[in-house]
């Protein structure tokens, strides 16, 4: 029985939550508050996460919703995803190297879109499946290897995107 007070504490988006399954044990992952996961980070205490306690695996939600950001990640996958972000994020965050003039938010969005398109093409996956949050450890490793081997930059990705459009 949920009291009126408890209901008022939870936003409608969170009440209408999707069912999320832990990819490791295939059990339903309940929605929990960040306080359970990050007791030292008060900023995260009220944020919703889907968590499997047995696997120490969790995933956050899109801001203001109960929509998970990807699949639940255990500590190995969390580390692997962090490695992808370290290798990948500079490919669009350093857009000022490749785009003349004042680099606006729009330019960063374009650079980011192109960097994801580049990564998707090289991983051989669809652009809309290319979200680090959805990657498993194998895909993370492949992504980092590709970036290290091919060493793209915002400049080469911009040229790649233009050549591809012209093809
Ligand atoms: Zn689990």
C-alpha cells in the first residue's frame, strides 16, 4: 500500500516506469534512489537508478524520466565504458580544432553526431545503436582499439563525413 505522501514524492514519469532486466542474471532490476549506490554523493541521492544488488550492476536514467540510459553495467563494464569515453569524447569535444570561427553548441552537436557516425561505421553497427550506454565489454574494447589504431581527430572525422556525403 502506497501512501499519498509517498506518491507525491515520486514524479509521474517514475511511476510509469519500464520493466528493466539485469543482463547478467536476467532478474528484474528495481528502481532505486542514488543514495543506495553513491552514499558519498548527495547530488545523486534523489536520482533514479535501476539496480541489481546481486551483480552490483546499475544504470542511471535520462534526466527527469525513468527511462534507463542503457543497459545495467557491472564494475567491469563501467570501467570499459569509461575507457571508451576517454578515447571518444575528445573526438567531438575538441571540435574547435576542426571548425573555423566561433564554435557554437550547434557545431559541437554536429561534431558529436559525426564522431558517432564514424564510430558506428567502423564498428559495423547502425548509427542509432551506437550509444556507449548500450555497449557490452567486447564492443567497448573494439571501440577503444579502433580509436587507438586509426587515431581519428575532429578534423579527419569532419573530412570523412563530408567525403561520405559526397560519395
Ligand atoms: Zn543481476
